[in-house]
């Protein structure tokens, strides 16, 4: 009898531990459970047990599976297959504006989108990024660090263009950082079971397939319409030939894998990301880089023989 009672106690205790762990996992933020999943507005959202058809809940507003399906149906035919493994990021795009407006307006339900709402949204963005500034010294530093871009053209002829470029990058970074932390101010709940299923699908991409496979990785994000990307093409071909034994190099065409830009926070191309042997990102650069400079970067990060 004592043994029976003992085993009952053990079973109850085990079940209690299981339920506690499940509840703890359900109450985690996305950034805690999946640190590399989101760089956007759902980064600090809470993973919760929601009804199967509800993907996101913000105050009294719900985004459902049907709404996501309608979004997919509205895409051009050639895009539908490309997003099948990246529905999380499509969902994140859908909810970004409603979540921001929920916070700005302080209301539980949103008014119909109109010109007034659009102006409110623009004003809020300008308020968030308004502190960003770029000095002439910043521009000169950039100019001197990238002779391959300016090809001996005088600094004064390029100063304003450089300032505008650096300012746009700073503003984008400030807005992205703000989006990542909105979940700390607005209660956002995301369907935990649905996210778990999406994470496995997202891993099926050219970058994640080689990350953490025992070799350092260099991932280059390009596009056919980007002149600097086309200039980088022969450089990458040469590097792949010279360094393929030491590091894994993959070139991503965002025309084919556009959703990867969202996963990796790519806002400027070409973008070059470096990952160590364990798969952790350790550096990134944007813009054209000559082969000599890229080799220096690779050797500095990984050594001449990683």
C-alpha cells in the first residue's frame, strides 16, 4: 500500500512538473525561446495558448488564420510558394502597423485606415527617429573607409549624398530597434503552437542549412537590380574558389528568397553576414567590398585557416 501511495505521489509530482514547464514555456517571450526568429514587432510578444484559429491577439483585436490565408491569396502566383516556409514573417508584416497604431492611439479597437491615420503613423515614425543625426565628420570617416565606392572623387562632391545615406541607415536602425521593443509596452500574445510549427519550416533555407555545421559561414545578400551587388559577383566567385575549404560561402538572391531579408534584418544590400562555427552571427557589412578587403575581414574574424 505504501509503495502504491509513493508511486501515486511521484506520478502527481511528475505531472505537476510537466504542466509547470509547459506553462512556463507558454508564457515565454519569442525572443527568449527563439532568439534568432524575430527582429520585428513580434520579438517581445508572449507565446501563449490561443484558440487554433487565432494567431495574434493585441488587446481585443485578433489576427486569425483566415486573415493570413487571405493575405497569401492576395500575393502574385509566383510569390505564394516562396512564402510557404516564411508565414511567420508575412504575419509579422501584417500586424506591424495595427500594433503600432494600437499603441499610438491607445485604443482597443482601430479606426478604419484613412489619410488622417496615415499621417498619424508617419508623424510617430518621425518622432521615433527624430534624434538621429550624421555629422560631416561621420561622412568623412565613411568616405575615407570606402575608397572603392568613390574612386578618387572629391569628398565635397559626395558629402551630402553620404550624409543622407548614413542618416537613412541610422533612422532605419532606430525604427527597427523601436519595433523590437514594442512588445514590452503593448501586451501582444502569439499562438505558441503555431509558432513552434513555423520555426521548423523557417530553418529550411540556404543560410540556416549551413550555419553551425562546423565551419564558419559568410552569407551574402544581393539582388539583380542592385548595381553594387553585380559588381560584387566576380569577387564572390573568386572567394568561393579560394576559401571554400575554410569557410562556407552562400550568395542569396533576394528576388528568390526575399523573406530571408526579414529574418536576418537586411535593410541595405549588398549585405555580408559572418557566422562562427557554432552558427552565431559575429559581424556584418553592407555595400561593395573589394576582394582584398574581404579577405582581410575573413582572416581577421576566422584566422587564415579557420
